[in-house]
C-alpha cells in the first residue's frame, strides 16, 4: 500500500469517527433539551439548535465519507486492472 493510500485511509477513518460522534452527540443534546429542567442558564432552544447543527454536520460528513470511500474503492480497482 502506498503512502498516499495510507494517508487517505487514515483521513477517512478520522472523518468517519468525527461524523458518527458529532451525530450521536447532536442527538444526545436534542434529547437533553427535552429532559433537563430549566435550572441552568442555557435555554432548551439553544441546546436543541446546537444538537440539530451537530446532527446535520455529522450527516454531511458521513455522506462525504461514503462518496470518498466509494471513489477510493474505484481507484483501487482501476489500479489493479493496470
């Protein structure tokens, strides 16, 4: 495996971990906005908005990861044919 492929695989792995963690943390924030009584200074609408932003960002990163991994597998198949 070349250095370029190893670097791309590492980058994709980090991107996948980041996407999944952002999506999960975003969902946790959305649920926390509904469960936490208003005893703190953070308004539930702020928690909900932050959770939605994290969930959306995680979804976008996940979609990007999906297409990059498909592109990498096609490149590997083309390299094997040559």
